[in-house]
C-alpha cells in the first residue's frame, strides 16, 4: 500500500473545491503549469474551508500520464503531476517520482522538492 509521509503540513483557504492528491497553489487553487506550487492537498476540501497541504515530505499525487520512477515531476494544468521536460524546468518542480505511473489517473508517491 502506498502511503504519504508528510513532514510539513500547512493550511490554506480553498479558493475552489480541492481534491485530495492534487497540486495546490499558495492562493488555494488547483495548480496549473504556470502557477506557483505550494504543496499537495491532503484531504478533499470545500471552497472557503481550510485545506491541509503537504508542503514537505512524501505525498500521494495523481499522475496525468505515464511517469518513470525517479523522474522529476511538475504540475500540469489540472493539478496532476507530469514528467518534467527541458521546456518545463522553468516551472515549479513538484518533486521526484518514487513510483511508476502507467497512465493518467494512477496514484504515485512523490518526494516533494
């Protein structure tokens, strides 16, 4: 069983409904490829409620595509993680994939940056 190991959990007021295991910004929105990454949502959270966010440690994240274990990952436009490429290294790095993802929707462990 894959588990999270949060070392630092912060709270942020949810600007929209947040889904567990998606990347979140410091303004409480689901992260996009162009936004500033704060951490990974630790529980489904309704808008205007305080959301628990894993900022450091190992978090469970939803993959947007196939990912090789050991790959550097970034947030995509839906808050899921995707492998970083030469063009995405200018974006906020989410962390290092600890597991392999075979397809969109797989849950993997990510060692947060």
